[in-house]
């Protein structure tokens, strides 16, 4: 039996795919940098070997799956070519693999990871379901009926997929290092829509998704009256958010979710739409929605002394706004304290004003230095450019992190897609306060 070797196994999608193949009884190993990353936990729990990069990791009989961050000049990929081994890019391999199941792709500029996690959680309460979530979580079921997976639009990688269904959460301008503008993003989603085989569940409150055309039915969800699946009578309390769902103006059911922001209601509506289409019983949908614990780095919350610490992946102005909104709903009597680390110079420059506007929704704002990426590690602007646009914002570093102690009952929102977690860890170490 062939061994699957993953080049860059700690990548969020790569780690999840490796876990899936392992669960399905394939022989799996991989290589990556020798630095702890949260995505490796699931691999270690399964006993999957994680090796340092080395051309000697490549041996006859292997099939190579390569992360998209690694060029053909990488020592392991060159060795694979020399040995004549089959080499697949992550998205190409996944595109072929998904065809074995009823594949459900979850895509969108924002919310795809949370929605993928929620859909997988609900479906596996009814049918055998394998899933790949963009937080590095994967689960393989050998005789799975469904395969739920996150489909990323970056560099149009999701065009490698031809799923049975697609959830489209929204269209927004992001990844300015690749896309020219929001119309360019829309064109990618329009291409993706033409590759779906059974149906599309799209957010009808999004003006761009309203224009999506496909060769399969497009069903809309949202808060507006024009949607096929509409949420009404939204109530938030200590248990979460409860709302009624109407399907084409006919009452369908009342559901409760653990999240608080409007985006969480929309994510749940998307899941309800797919489940309705697949005849999943309403009582199973309702019960599973109430027990979803969230995904990694999406409003991951813990009590720390008298404060609440939130770890969140928000790295786009729309996501920051949604995270602050959710905090205002869940903790209306506490200060929302934003600690934000911009991710990539290109994104920061493109959305500088929008970042400032979204952060102004917090009661207090602290800015960390810009986190570069593998594609760029410097830029024309600095964090000072963003600081100048936000009244009373402050710069913060690991050395000055203890200034956050003054927000005694605040909700500290550590937001970013870089290494913002090191700032939270530094703060916890500075406080030396036991976690309750």
C-alpha cells in the first residue's frame, strides 16, 4: 500500500487531510518546520509522524501531497520528481478525493471555517460524515455518506472542486495580493458556481451572491423577506441565540445556537438549508445546533481572573466588526478591548481605513506590529499609519502587554491571522493569574 507523504503537513488544510486519510486506514506521514503549531495536535493524537524537512524523507512507493506554500524547488519535491513519484498539490488531490462521497463545499470570504464545522457537527448526528475544517481539524469515516469541506477562494484554488453542493456565505474583497477587486472575486465565485452538481445554498442578503448564476438550483438564506430560508424573531439570552426559521414564508422550526453575532445566525441558516434539502429530521438539526462547541481560533473563549480572553482569527475589517458585535451581544455590560495584529502589508494597506472604522467599535484598541507572510515580509506602511486613524488607540508589544491589566472586567479580543496568540500567552504569563 502506498504511503502518503505530506510536504507541509502542519498547514491547516494539509493537517486536516492527513488526519482524514489516517482515519481511513491509509499510511500517512509528513514533514514541516520544527516549530510548534496548533494544527499538529490532531496529528500527534493519531500518532502520525511529523518529520523535519529533508530530501531523505522521500522514498520509492510514496504518493506526495504538497502544500501550496512550497514551490517545485523545495528539496523534497525535487527528490520526488527525481524518483518519478506522483506529486499532487493539496487542492488537486482533495478535488479528486471528494468525488467518492456526497461532497459539500463551504466557501465565502468570511465564515467558511465556522460554517464547515457547524455543518459537519449537525450532519454527523444523522449520517456518517467525514469533514475537513480550515482550523486544522479533520475526521475520516471509511463508509462516509457525506464529505464536508472548506473550499478557499485564494488563487482560485476552489476551482479544483466539483462538489454536489456548495454553501456560499458571502463575497467580499480580500487577498489583495491576488485579486484585483471585488468584481474579480465575484468572477471566481461565479466560475465555482458553474461546477456545482446538485444545488447552491447562498446568502441572499449578500448583494453579490444575489447575482450568482448556476446550472443547478440556487437557494437563498438570510434575514431579508426575499430569502427562501429566513430567520425571524431573533432573541439573545444567557443560553445563546434563538430564532424562528421560515421556508418560503412557511414556519419551519425554532432553533437555538450557542453563538451571539448576526453572522452566527446566518451560518446556522446555511446549515439548516442544506439539511432541509437532504431531508435531515428537524429535531436532529435543532439538537445538534445547540451542542456545537465551535472551531479553533473562532471566538475561542476562556475566563481569566475577572476578565474574559477571546482568541479569534479575525483579520479582515468585516470579521473584526462581527467579532466586536458578537461581544456586545454576549457581554453588554463589559468593555470590549480589541488587541489587533494586522496580517500582511498588502491587506493592511488596501483596507487601512476600513480597519480603523471596524476597530472603532471597540471600547479600547491596542495594535500589534504588522505580521508579514511567506509572500511578503516588509511593506511601505507601518503600524503607525493605522494608529493615526484610531483616536486613543495604543501600540502594544509583548514587553508592554501588562497594560491590559487595567481593564479589570474587560473582554480582551486577541484578533489576527498571524501569531497574535503569543501576545495572549505573554499577557497570561505577565499576570500569573490562574485560569478558572
